[in-house]
């Protein structure tokens, strides 16, 4: 997998020397994009197909993979897991643990990242804080954009302009913030699993996505910087062989350094074999429900015409709502066979319904001369069936190594409230700015497992990544079953 050499040599010089054997001219230095040498040995370079094949055939080259673009896989959840604010803690050991968050960055001004009561960073910390002010909670911050590709409004720093990275980081180690909500929904205390733990941010995702070679650079730095656990809620559209997968490669070297990596399994469910991040040495996390749901009810018929200013559009599938919004619709109803369980935020009044409900609605539309409807404000309801695997959550089996079960564990990933970047929108096409947002995904499940890993490590600091993973996987929530006997 490209282990780091024990010899004290300049890796950049070594990599340039290799590239000079591939190029027929003096453009080797121009082609070098990134050198990895702090934790493992490798480099990224711009090559033609012919040059790639020549490089792959050279002695000492383990693998040559094409850099692709990955994507991000988003209060009550910790209480639902039985992990209340009063669980026993080891505050001294917990504050000595550093979590590496490889994501879209962080919004450091969020109340969730207050360093009140925290001392200076652990002495083992070897990281840096680039283009952003850190504190005793966020002790490190780096960013990677090798292509120098920035969209309008993107900050050339570890600062989060989307919200995803802020959400995941606060879920792991955010401080307790009372009165957090999204416009009154999920009101309560927002907190991470381990509020005394430290956070190191590695921003690899931008408007265009998350480049493989930047992800590898983040792993290279995180391992050398001295993090104890890595959380990465990213993945590709397909499963890659371990030697061609940057997350598998990076987490392998992290494991060798005694660092556990928690990774999201993907949002391509419910089909078989859709799970990504399936390497045996990392924890692959699926998303499940908690005992709280958000529903948006709709009333039809017998409404006064003056209450309906525009039209409510009925769509045959779930979308982000921007097409009806820009077309001037006042609301949208979306039918979907799988994802009616996902309470996503939308830029206009919206609700999702099952296909059965769609047929009922169509009968009303076809039999009524002037059909009317009203989409009500979203509300919280109790879900007594939880936990269930969310419809979008990617499933096994492991398509690379069939006898290694993946995903390893599921965690809350449906309708999770956590900190958000005010520069990020609530939803696509949405101009509202919020400090806390409710989103869903295996991206949200992953930091729950990361937080659990940090908690376990605070009691067992010498345990290996495999021991911590085993403790989490074999300590599941007990479920009561009703059995009917005829």
C-alpha cells in the first residue's frame, strides 16, 4: 500500500526522479501535483495514459490509480442511544484525544466549538492551523485544493462554506448548546459524544467535489499530525479495489499507526452490494432511524380559494425542489417508492408521499373540478419502530471481500440536528442562513460511531483500532421482539 521508507530521504526528490524516467522531456516537475511522505510514500501527478502505463510497470510501484472525485455522504440521537449527558466520563483522557475530521471544513465561530474549560492542546499534537484562527477545541486546520479550483464565494481556507463538515464535527465532539433547533424543530440541547475531545480539520471538499489526491494528502498529514481517530463521511459512486481506493489506502496507514478510521457506507441504498468504504481495517457505518420523525401533513379539499396563492405541484419522484421553486410553484408534493422516510429540507413548502398516497391524491384530483390543498408546517412525532435502516443507506454484501461483512454497524443518520455553517444554505436554491440544520445521510451516522470510538478510547487508551471497533460492533442496542404463537 506504499509504506513510508525508514531512510531519511527527500520524498519530493525521490518522486521527481521517478517521474523523470517517465517523461521524455523536462516537464516532470510541472506534472507533480502532490507528494505524500509524512506518513506513507506516494505522489500525485498529471500523466497521459501512456505515461501511466509506463509508470505502473516500473519496479517498486505498488499501484497507479486515476484520481476521481468523491462526494459527501448528515440532539435527540445520543439520548436515543442511551448515551445521555450524564454518562461516566474520563475528562482528562478525553481531552487528550484528537479527532481528525476529513470533510468540507468547519465554522469555528459556532457555539458548538467553544473551548470554554479546555486547556492547551495535547503535547503530542504536531499539526498546524492554516488561514483560520484555531482555539483549544479546534486545535488544527488544513485545506487541500491541488487544482486551485474555487467557486464564487468559496473560502480559500479550512472554513466551511457548505455546512456538512461543521455538522459532522459537532456530532463527534461539539460542546453542549441549549436551545438549538431548526426553526423550532428538534429544539433541545445539541451536543457531541465527547465534548472534551479536540478537533483537527482537514478540508478536502469544494463545490466540484472531493479529489482523491487531496483526500490522500489529508490522511498523510492527519497521521503525522498526531490524531487518534479519523472520521470521513465521503465516498465514491462505486466500490473500488482496496489498492485503488484512497480512503482504503489512507485508512490502512492510519491503522498501522494505531488510528481507527470511521467511514460512511454510502447513500445508494436500498440495493444489494451498494456499500462503499468496505476495507476490513476501517469501520463502515450505515444509517438508521431514531425514535423521532418529522412529518409534513397535507390537507386536501374544502379549503377556501383565497388560502391558495399559487399551485402545488405533484411530482412522480423526489427532487431537491428547485425546479418547482424556479417555476413559481407555491409548494410541491413528491411521490417515491423508497424515500418517503427522509425528511429533507426544501426551499419551498414540500412533502413526500408513498405511491399509495399518490394514487389516492390522483383520484381526488381527477374527480374534483377545482382541487385545492394546503401543506402544513412540519412537526415532530414519535417513531416507536426505531431503529430501522434508512431507505437510502447502502447495503452489503461487501463486493470486494465477500467473507468480510460490511457495513459493520449502523448508527443514527436520519434527521439529525447539528451545527451548520451560516454561509451554507438550508437546502439547494434556499437563501436562508441557519446556525443548526437537520439533515440525513450515512455522513451523519459516521460521526456517531466516531464519537463512540473516542469515548471507548478515553477509557482504554492503549486499545488497538481493531479492539475499539470490536467493542462497538459487539455492544449493540437490545431490541425487544413480539412473538405471536397461533
